[in-house]
C-alpha cells in the first residue's frame, strides 16, 4: 500500500482578538490531522515599533496570541504580506523571535533581504520540505533591502507607473525580479524533496478575477522547480489551477481573520477612512453580523488547501470546505454548506478563465483534477 504525506494550508491569519485559540478551534482538527500545516501570518505580533507610513497600516497584535497557532497545529508560517512591516523592524524581529521560541518555522521576512529570501526548512516523516514566501502587492516601503528589514517580494509594476501599493492596478511582473525568485526556488529545491512557494497576490474583495500578473508569476515558480503554489491576500477564494501537473491555489481566502482594525468605528484616521470607502472601492457593505471579519459577502466561503504527496512522487490536490460563521470564526463545513462551497470553487475557477475542475469527495477531502 502506497503511503503519503498529508499537507494542509490556509490563507491569511489575523489574530487581534482575545482568545485566539477559540477563533482557530473550528479549523484546528484538520490542521492536527495533517502531517504538515502551513499558514500565512498577516500582521506583526509586537508591543513596540514605529508605524510605517504610506499604506493603511495594521496594528501590531499581541505576541502572546502566537501560542494559539501551536495549539491549533501549525508547523510553518509565511510572512511576506503587505502588513508584516507595519510596525517597523522591531515588529518583524519580535514576531520571528517568538515563533522561533514556539518552534514554528517561518520565511518571507527578515532583518535584510538575504534573510527574507531564505526558505523555511522542515523534515516531516523523513521527507525534506522547504517553503518560500513573496509579496507581489507592495507597499514598497515594506520590502526588505540589502540593509533594511522587510519582506521578500516579486516586483509587479502598476498600469500607470504609480506607487506599488495593494490598492493600485498591478499588472506586469518585472522579469529581473521574477528571475530572482526563480533563483531562490532553484537553490531551495537542491535541499528539498518538496518545495512550496507562497505568493501574496491578487485583487482584494473581488470575486473570481485574477490580475494579469498572477498566472505568469505562479507558472514561473513551477517552471523553476516549485511543486505547489499557494496564493493569499485577496480575502476571498480564487480558483485552482494545475500547471505542468502541479497545483496552484490562486487564493485560499481567509484562514482566520478576526480584527477590529477594519471597522469604521475606531480612532485611527487612515483605517477609519479606508473602512468608510469600502463600498465606493469594492461595491459592497459588509454584513454587520461579521463585525470582526467585514469582508465581501462571498468571503464566508473559504477553504483549507490540501495535498497528499505519495511516496512514489504523485500528488493529489484538493481542499477542505470551510464556512466563516459570524462574527468571523472559520469552521470546517459539512453537509449542504460544504456542497455550496464545492460548487462555489468550481464556479469561480471557470469565471477566472481557468480550466474547469472535476471535483470529487474522497476521504474527507475534495479532490480536484
């Protein structure tokens, strides 16, 4: 009988609220059942630092909340999002130090660009696995340099030549930056039997649609040796694609996002202004019941990506349906709710002009092909 390694991964994690273990408890069983669980940590966890100017900054979360990620079953975290540098170098340093203390490996941010580009490396059941993490949406002020702390990145130019920030119309990946990512992948793959690449990418709060750069960058990662590509940032699910037989999860939706920083009822001018412009920018008003997760109505659908990596090298890719309950707690879906999410993933995959998926339920997992 062929055995396999079971890998589960989720999208953005923002744990600002008290009792983080409660908010994670609805998806924790699937994380614990996996041999390896990977998530994306969206904000720094720190009690110090200076707020970064230039985008809508996130507040630092309580470092004590990171222990809940261990309790929930996470083994590795990617950090190269658009908010990880919001509390300056201190925020990155404090987050990484606490994760190291807790025994969670991470990648994508560091005291300089060299450190930010280093992979997270794990040995799971005798298999060598590496993870790389890149920001594709800016802001540039949060990117690491040879001398400054920040996150690893792939440079995507805007349509009008303006600043590279998440709200800009981002269109074309710069070839030199893509080659740098590919060099990192080639190097990391020399020491890994399986390599995952996480891309913080996409158009926020918008169903289905992919930006022009998303497929080319994801394909370039696989061309260089990546085995799985994970997408997050949009706070809503995107479609699933297979390229050269390797799975690309273009957007995993929210892993667990519970925060008051997205509410208009707060004392931070930039965050308040952004929340009040939400309808103008994206065409929806959040459901008031989702006060801790005020996202697009379709963002109540989420997934845990899942890959079974068999000893013979074959991979089965799919997902576990997740429903986000008010006011923002994700729970593993079953029954009719799970069927709704399965149908939704199929629909948005086609709507994004990706090849249609054959989805079948097998051993508590929706297998995609």
